[in-house]
């Protein structure tokens, strides 16, 4: 899956799948480095998505608060 169509939910699901494969030792040594690299990419994506969402929510809250300030 490319990062263009990636959502937080799909990235998280893929991360869980990779973690499960590694924990169950079902990943061959030949592809282990690729799986770990992909997991790192997914972690970065998820962290950035969470940071971006947090900023958006904080901005919305600030806008709502500024509209609710009574004028004197």
C-alpha cells in the first residue's frame, strides 16, 4: 500500500500485522529488515497524523472559544 492512499486506521492495522508476524516468528530473516523498515515508516506516518489532528482540533477549539467571548 502506498502512503498516498494510507489512512491512520489502515496504517495501524498494517503495523499490528507486521508486529504479529515478527512476534510469531513467521517472518523470514530475508524479509525481516524490509518489515522493520516498513513498520518504521508506518509509525512515522501515524505520529504525524496524530500531531496534525491534534493541531486541527486545537485550532477549532480556539476558534470556537473566540466566538463565544462576550463583547463588552
